[in-house]
């Protein structure tokens, strides 16, 4: 009987298992609804954006990145929020050394306003075990100047979070091409 020589099969490219939802930090948290800037994008483009933001989120979680400067915070928040067509209010949750815990888009509103519920922000800060937060919202109009309502909301959240020993480090207003740090401007 003659030996049959078999040709080695080339191994199939191993598919990398996608991480579980519990392992990933929600990089964005918004859908591709009609009011989202993502709505006009092709599916392939939306997927590319989602994957890129997921990578950034995983890197921040893995490296426990420290947000030491307002510029680092503004850059991160611009990536997350600058293209939206409706107002969104988000919170960046940090640990005692100002290292990244989570980023959550908590409330979505209309073109010019969104309702924010301090109780919900406090509950989520406690759930994440955060000792500090950075508040953020976008202004789809393009102007990043804080309104009187932005000042009032910041003070309300500062007082509510202080009751549970969570510090508000900043409130960043994100526009399509720039971001404003209220802490940098001395408005906190």
C-alpha cells in the first residue's frame, strides 16, 4: 500500500472573538437614529466609527488612563459628542486618582436643550464607585459659550454629588469644532 501524501492545509485566519459587553466600556451609547449624525453614514462607516470608539474605550479601561489636563478631557469628549445634532448630556466617571472608570451618555434632548435629573447622575456615580466626575454636554448650534441654565445645572449637580462625596472636576461644553472647559474659565 502506498503512502498517500497529504498537503498541509493552510490554517484559516482565526476570528478574534469580540469582547463581551461587560468587558467593554460603552464607547458611545447612541444609536443611528434620524437625529444622530451617524444617520447619514453608510453602515460600513458607522461600524468603523463604533469600532474605533470601542478601541479607545478599551485602551482607557485597560490602561486606566488619567485625565490630568483639560485638553485631554476635551479631546476625548469631542471624539464622543461633537457630531451630534441633538443635545446629549454625558458624564465621565473617575476614580480617586482621576483615572477613567466609564463614560455614559445619560440624557438626550432636543436641538437646543436636554433635561437632566440629578438623582440619576448621583445613582450612576455610586453604581460606578466614582469619586469624581466630569460633566459634559454638546451644543449642536456650534456656540460653546455656557448659558445661565448650564451654570445653574453645574451648581445643582455639584451640590447633589457633594452629598455623597463625589467631586465635580469640570463641565465641558462640546461644539462641532471646539470644546470649552468651565473649570479652565473659572466658572466652576
